[in-house]
């Protein structure tokens, strides 16, 4: 079997782990600049951390040899709160759930939800319109989080969650911090429960999940009391209640709760971060923004976008791709090897953890010219042709790839187009665009932006 890869020696590991805890992105940068794009850090006898950032290695791990890997131990703390939904489960349970849920995220089903997405965006824009011009300074991250939460509420569960916005926003933020703290607590190696109770702030976490549980139970109870009249699903929750496993049985209440909380957690923060970073990047690039405004004005001519319009918004989509390249909402993807493997000539032992971080894969200098620059043109032909498929993995890849990618792309494209039709967002001076690294990559500080009304 293959050789061992370059990487830090045993005496360097504690320093690297400390940096990984305090500043994960810098520790990643430092590691690849010192050791290259295939790195091994031995952390226990027979067990290593591996870092791979070349597209062919990503493809090997996430697609070609995916059966040799399971979700990494780093997802375990999430199970404590969100249970065993699609993100956190593995093996037979995951297979059964994915088979049940996959059809609900087909293009046809998602396109049917488009009018609800449009209504949510319009509601936010109308709220902005009502704000006196002098007060039109918003935290773009908070606005986008509110918007995507409304969209999740309306499209997935048919619920108006606007009254719960602040509570949910804080609960999700608290839980993301919690998961991050637990993962970075050294006791995680022994037991996630032990890590949980020895991490600062753990008491507030149960309150956060209680908030989310309360909202989700209310949504389920309302639906059970008010089933769809004609049997036609109005949203994902109806569809999930109507779906049947291969043996004809329906989803039970516990699994329903876990899946709904999973969609809640996975389905709004990610898209919100994508939009917030996009507005930040556009405010730094007048040329890209003007081209976006021209495209939206020409293709839509003042109309509300329909699903068929989205294919014509080529620059809009290139802007969003470039934004997710630089700020991938899910910045790291990790797997634990369940069988021995060899990646790029390097031996991966069972029990070892492999990390394929979109954040670095998207900056690989062998693939991306001038990788730190915001340059949406690179997603258009001719520059986009010939690039390896797994050089760009905002939604992961293989069987465990994002189930919500069609949904997310429709949502962010619509939102960016509709917001651009009415508003231009300018960053207030003094914003520090540093990302805060939790489960997702959100802006560290308030992203204060000034809203300019474009037309009436
Ligand atoms: C821009 C927005 C989004 C991004 C960048 C994103 C990214 C990702 C990534 C990278 C994964 C794979 C993680 C891994 O392999 O370990 C994933 C999985 C997942 N995502 Fe998304 N996601 C987004 C939006 C959504 C939405 C809107 C939903 C649901 C409505 C969703 C639901 C899920 C679920 C359930 C999984 C787990 C799938 C499985 O393991 O079977 N995501 N997402």
C-alpha cells in the first residue's frame, strides 16, 4: 500500500491543533503552504488527519471510493441536538431516508415552490421600501438570514415564521457556536457528551434547541390538524407526510422531527451566507455589479422572475458561483475512512479522518488563476471549459452531496435578481470582511450596508 504523506511531525501537532481551534482557516492555509496539497498529520497510533485539496482526490473520496468512507466524527456533536436526520445519519438509516426524501427535491417539485420564494423576497423589499430613506442601513447578514428563514418556513413547512425570526436566528447561531466549541474541545476525542458539558456556555444550548423544537412541534401539530384537502402536497411537509418507504410505511414522528430540524438548520443559514457575501463582493466590484444590473434589467424587463428565466441570468449565476467559490457556506467537508484506501499514492487507514475543504479546493493555484480575486468571468466560457468537475464543490459531491442544491440555487438566484431590480447595496466604511468560522462561514462582524432604491 501507498506511502505516508508529508505533514507535521508529532511535536508540531499540538501547535497546529491549537491554531486549528483558534483560527481554522489560517491553520489550513499554513498547512498547505508548508506541506503541499496532500498532507498527513498523525494524531494517534494508526490514526491520522489527512488533508486533500486536488480535484482528483476530492473526486476519489467523495465519489469514486465513497463506499470506503462515512461521515466524520466531527458531525457527532450535531446529533445531540438535531438527532439523526439526513446530515448526521449514516448507513442503512441514511439510505432509507435519502431514498424517501430525494424525489421531493426534484427540479419539478422545487420549481412549484418558486412563487412562495418570490413572495418572501417581495415582502422583504416592501419592508425596505417602507423604511425612511435616511434609515436604510441594514446588517446584510441579518436581513438575508431573515429572508431565507421566511423562505424555508413558507416552502418547506407552509408556516409563517416571521414572528419567531429573532428567536430562531439566535437559536441557530447559538447551536452553531455550540457545535464549534464541542468539536474544538479536546474531550471530543473521548466522548462528545463529555466535551459538551465541559465547554463554556453549554447551558444556553439546550435552551436554543428547545426553541427550535417548540417551533417545529408547532408546525407539525398545525399540519396534522389541517391536512391538505385534496391530497395535493402544498409544501415539503405535506410531501413528506405523504411519502412512503419501499415497504409502504410512512415516516414516524421522531424521524419527522429530526428531518425537519435538519432542513431548518441546513436550509437557511447556508443560503443566507451566500447572499450576504455576494452583496459584500459586489459592493467591492462596480463593474460586476453594473453588469448584473444590466442583465437583470434586460432579461426581466421589470417583471417578476419565473423559473424559466433563471437559465438566462448567466452573469447572475456566475456572480453567485464566484461568491460561493471564495466564501463557500459549507467551508469544510470531512469523512472517516471505514476501510483502508489509497489516495494520490498515500495510504489512508481505517479510522482516519480525511478533510476536503471547499475553502481550499476552491483556491487551488493549479486550477484557479489568481485565486483570491473576485472574478465571476471565470465561470463563463471559454474560461470555464476544461476545468475539473470537482474543483468547485460548494454542494459537496457523491451520494452525500447536498440534497437541497436545486432549491438553494433557485432561491439565491431569484433573490439576487429581485433585490438587484429594486436596490443597490453599498458597504458602509469600516466593515471587516473576515469570516467567522462555525459550521458555516458567516461574516464575523455586522455587515452594515446602505440601501439605495434603484427605480420605482
Ligand atoms: C447555498 C446553499 C447551500 C450550500 C452551499 C449547501 C452545502 C452543502 C454541502 C457541502 C453538503 C454536503 C456535506 C457533506 O458532504 O458532508 C450539504 C448537505 C446537505 N444539505 Fe445543503 N447546502 C445549501 C443549501 C441547502 C438547502 C436549501 C437545504 C434544504 C432545504 C439543504 C439540505 C442539505 C441536507 C439535508 C444535506 C445532507 C445530505 C445527505 O447527507 O444526504 N442544503 N449541503
